[in-house]
């Protein structure tokens, strides 16, 4: 076990103090992060000791002192690398991180999620620059004994009117010292600063040696983040897209839940497990059901005629502009009918009635046992509203996991919307 890594599962307790627990400075840092963002953990007294319980988030936080806290989903795989791989696939599916499907195993085997993406960023940049850097022309002011380029006559007369051996010129210089390459070099330099892995460090040094003709930018998150996000690319840079996406993730330094300041010890990434599951389902549906329009968090409709209470379903499938089915994703362990809460049923029933669909489904993650439909319910109302509950497999082994279940689910809703 890597003692530099604290690993826990969401909704599990982590000891404060003692061997293997959080130190006081580490806890203080987590409290400051919580104050500036989401309430991702809570302290409580358990059995005479203080513990921290982490809410429904997955990710990793670089702590002061050099350790890293990694929070993994409770419902995914017993081994950390399996859970880490599932998180990485869902992040790729949602567009929050680049896809590394072919090499996912080696990245998931890294000590923690931050180190995994540091390795991804370094490897993708090395691959993208292996056959040379993209060069382009850049307009520069030159002072030259020979006239080449555009002679700056006004400047010449004002500053060097009597010199015949020095001419002020504007010239187009073909160079690798471009804005894109400067951003790549600075991003890899940031990875080099953060990593504790020798293989990742070797990758960074290989890339930086290749870019010695590119000028250095200041290595700070405040400087690098706007440069990486504001790059304007053309077709010559298409092969750099994945590398830049990984560097943006690393330099950005935070996920959707909390923000770390520029003086933080390293990245702080926490992603809502509920949101990841929701967007993961929606993206997979879009790929499978191209004839449908799949919408997340909408459309918004009023629950009451006075338009005081509005509803936003997690996922809605539309056909020809009409809602065909409503899906409510729930990040919780449900193995059978008895585990489905009445609150979940009431919520999905309200969606079905307000949006006037014949199909409304609860979707739960399937991590153990059989995936597929676990309940088919016809409500005792005048419309005979049909509800269903499904367990959807998460991407624990291959990217194709879940396609069969989602195909069956989509076939099961192929009914016209109520008019």
C-alpha cells in the first residue's frame, strides 16, 4: 500500500489522527476547500474518535505535506484500480477528461487519480510531439545589416537616420516558438512540478528537451489556465487536441465540486457521482439512439398551473419534438424491487404525469449481480401510467459495457407520447 495515498470510498468514514488517518493540517485544508465550494464531507464523532465522512463525490485532492486523498465510488469494484478505471471512463464520456481507452489499464494502475492524469497528459504530449513541433510564421521587428522583409522607413528615419549597416525591418520568421507550443511546454512543466512518478517525470523531461527552442512561460495556474483555454487551433493542430485537453484538466486544478487556489499544493478534483452517472447515461443513449433527441436537465415544465414549481428531469428522450420517455438517474445501490424507495417512485410518477409520457424509468448503477430491468409497474390511475426500474452496468471492464442493456431499455420505451 502506498502510504503517500489516503484512499476511501464515498459515504465512508476516514479517521482523523492516528496511523493512516488525516492529520490536523490536512483536515484544516479540506475545511478551507469546503468553505469555498461544495460540502463534500462532514466531521462526526464515532466510537470516541473523530472521523470524516465523504459525500457522493469521486476524485482526488493533493494535500499539504505531500499526501493525496483519493475518494472512489462505493458502488464500483472492490479494487481501487477497477473503481479508478470506471471513473476515468465516465469522465471521458462526459467530456471532462480525454479518452485513453487503449491504455486505460496502465493509467488506472497509477497510485491515484491525479497521478493517472499527470501520466496521461505527459504521454499524450510526447506522442503528439514525437515527429516534431508545428511551426508557423510570426511577424517580428528586426534590426539587420541587410534588408529582408518590410523596411520600417518611419522608424528608420526617426531612430537610425544615418546608419547604412543597421536597418529596422518587419519580417515573417518561420519558428516553433508559437503560442501553442509555449502552452504545451508550460503545461508539461506544470506536470513535471506535480508528479512524484519516475516514469511520468521521464516523459516530461523527454518532451521538454524536444521543446528547448520554445520560450518558457511563468509556471503558475493563474498564467497557464487562460492561455490553455484561450488557444485558437487550426487543422495543423488537430493531433494536439487530446494532449491539450489533458493539460487543461491538470492545470485547471479542480473539478466541478470545489476550487483550489493558485497556492494550493496541487490539483483538487471532486466530481459529483450523481452528475457523472447522469451524463454518462445520456451520452451513451445519444450514441445508440441517433433517431431520438436526448436532453439532460430539461425541458423545464411547471408542476402547478400557477407556475410556481418547475421540474427538471435528469434525462428526457424526445421524438419529433415530443417527450417520449423520462429517465431519473439514481446513484445508489438497488438490487431488487424491495430496494426501490417510494420517494423515487413518486418522483418519477410526477414526471410521467406532468410530461405526459407513457414511459418513465428509474435508472440505477449495476455493479454486482445482474443488470437489466428489475421492476415493471403499471400505476392504478386513469392513464395506466407505466413505470420501470433498470440497473445499468458501469464501464468496469470495456467501453462496450452497458450497450446491450441500454438497447433493451430504449426498445422498451418505443411508444408514442400521450397527446
